[in-house]
C-alpha cells in the first residue's frame, strides 16, 4: 500500500536527483544518435563504429553517477520503506509530461536495484508495470518534426512525391542521380502493389529520422492505400565516387524483419519520443516484440526490462519445466531452456576442461565484445541479467543437479526460488549440426551455403569465430545461419593465419602429432576440413561455394584490408534487391 501523505521532505529531492540523472543520460544518448547523420555524410565509418560502442556504455555510466549522488547526498541505504514509496510517487509525478517516461521508469529501477536488497524487488518500490501511458506522446520541442511525415501523391504524382520524401532529410552529400533512383523506387513500388490504383486514402508515411547503421542510412515508413498498408525501407549508401545512391526498395514485413534482426547491431536514430517510433514500427512488424524494437533502437536496457516482463507473464501462463537444452553440451556454458519459450538461458560454468584455457572474466569480455560490435546479421544479441529468481518447482531435477555441479558459485537456493547470479539469454535457434542431420538435400545445401556466407560476413566485420564447428551456429526461422558461441571469438586483426608447413622428412609426414611450432594466435584454415567436411554431400556443397575458407590467403587478405582501414559493406537484404545489380531495362 502507498502512504496517503507525502511526509518525508527528502523523497522529492531523491526523485528529482534520479530524473536529473536520466535526463542527462537521454540527452547524451540522443546527441550521439543525432550526430550519426554527420558521420554518415562524411563517410566516417570508424567514427560510427566507435560511437556505437561508446553509446552502449552510456546507460551504466549514468546509473552509477546517479547512485553515487544518492549515496553521497541522501544516505539512501538508511531510508525507510515508507520513504522509498514516497520517492516513487514523487517520481511518477515528475513523469506526467515527460517525453520518455517508460525509459525513465527503467532508469529508476536500475538505480534503485543497486541500493536496495533483492527482496524489495517484489514490492511497490520499483516499476513492475508502467505507471505512465506512452500513448499519443509527440515531440514538444520548438520547431521539432513530428514522429512521422505523411505525403499525399495525388496532385504531384509518385515521382515528385518520392523525390520530396528523400530530399526532406536534407543530407549534405549530393545524390549520384536522384531522378534515376526515384524512378527505380516508383517502379519497384508499382510492381510490389500489383495493378496499383490509388484509393481515396492513398498516402506515404515516413519516420522523421533516418536509421543509421554500419555504412547505410535507412528511410523507414509505409504506404497506405485504402485498407492496405505496405511497410517499406529504402537503404541509402555512398556510391563508388562518394555521392549517394538509393540502393534498394524493400517492402513487406519479412524484408523489414531482416533489417531489424536481433542478430544486427543497434541503429542510431534521433528520437525525442522513442515510444512513438516503437508504436510506428510495430505497425510495420506486428510479430516483432516491443522489447526487441526498443533494443534495435539502441535502448537495450529498456528492451531488457520489457523482455523480463514478458518472461514473467509467460511463466504465469505456462506450466512446462526448465530443462537442459537439447544438443551437444558446451564446455564453458551450461545451457537450459523452457520448451514453450523461444529463448535459451546460458550460465558460465565454474570450471572447464583442460583444453579450454579461459576464465569467467575472459568469457564475459567476449560477450561484451559482441554486444559492442557490428553483428552484421550473423551474431545473436544477448541479454545479460544478474540475480534472476526462478520458481524452483519449474525446474527439472536433472537441470538442478547440473547447476549445483557446474555452477555452484552462481546458484542460490532461496526457499521456493532458485536465484542465478549471472545469466545470458538468447533467441533460441536450431543448432546447425542438428539441422543438417534432419535436412533434406535441398535444405542441407542451403544451410551449408548459408554457413559459409555467415563466416564471410563475420570476416568482413573483423570477427574470427574461433570454434567453427557446426554446433556453434544456429538456423533462424528465416533460414539464416547465425553464430552464437562466443567464448573463443577473436578479432581477425589479432590472428595470424598460416599454411601448414610442408613436412621436412618422412617422420614428420607420418606423425600423428603437430610437429611444427604454433603460436597463441596462429590459425591454420586448411585444418578446418577434417572437422567440418566428413559428410561427402556437405563437402561437395562447401567446396563448390566456399573452398577459399580453407585457404590462409583468403583470411590474411581480409586481415590486411581491415588493418589498412577498409570497412566492408554487409547488406541486410539479398543482392537481387539491389538496383545496381539488376539487369538494365
């Protein structure tokens, strides 16, 4: 129960300090996101990568600053339950006309979690459910653009309207040939809509900020024609001579789901009202959880908060039990799942086999590397949680025994709850080794080609997977192959790719042991074959499409280009969609 009176004069000042901390965070977050436009115009790809990694750290830095202030100015560990309830009520009052109330509520939870005991998390001290509605919030800054712009092509026609849509973003770099690109867009749109006839409500709605990631800027919106709505995205890139080109026209939910995939890095988007952007994006991708949309916009802490609420709701409405995840058990991770829930839970073990020369801190550093890196559609995003309480009766006994054996330092048995002190959560995929065992020849061939494409995309992003076995990759519901085992991941530029030396004599040639020197970062790509290509059908497909992955020169060449400063293009759509690759009309 909340108190009827606000009697503690400190409560408002604490609430004010917390909202000040959040406002500073979002101001810095938005400033960095807005600056993506300038970095894109200058083709400052390394600057874009640095900003991407640094922005991820902003949230924890601001939370720590807020907690330090609470401790130094208000001695918050000594406050009574009554005072904390008053702090929350004051905080709700401060959010009444706020533009980002849902994010501010998550910030409140993050800060108070650092000063309150875990048992408090089940009561009224934190925002278990949102207190402030985000419906119909719009920007209120003087001269600010609305969340989206609506264009009505009736009088001007499609070509002129699309030219205005693109020009209104006021990119400082000229287009190579905007008329040509717009004509491509119009043709693609008419083909997509099939026998296109404008209805009375015909309009094009476009979000007011471009979406920046990697080397692209994405215009995102939808076409409304009568009762039909068609999602769309236009990728804008730098052409060979530095001028801009519209590279493709993407239509429909499936195309946009690939762009907004959980296996890709977070976008840079200038948003005053993120909930309005999420609401718009949900109209384009209704199957995409709101948690993932917030994360893809760079607001991954709120995405985590929403995901956890969804998880708790799922637990209330299901009855199956957590189990050891199917497949080959990992050496450094204990992996479990809930059959009815499309995610897996990964816990770092306390000890590893001798061949795994690593530590818990090194493994956590690898996962942080992936979080901060451009995942190019080939590395699954991970949600990292501390002190997660699970209902004990929902665990199979075999799983509890495994946790007690392999992860005792991370396990706390608290009455009817099991508390895991540190856990990663990832989208569940079919392990590639299992997929290949069950696939028909056509599916097998597609998966092997996709596996090689995944490796090449990772190489382009300066990532060496380390352990390239099939079991460390998964197949998504879209048929994409994605890497998800990060404990041996390295930067390509930190590796030394070598050919296996020729044996100097018969004794070396016949030796079953490695007879040549191997440094700590040496990689011998030709040695991948025995582990990957035992199946003749798999080998045939792999060698037809990806034989170069067994050649040290392929890897070393990419390493040298990356070291020289080259940033590769990696597209979240099929090459056939690209205007530049289409046959001339």
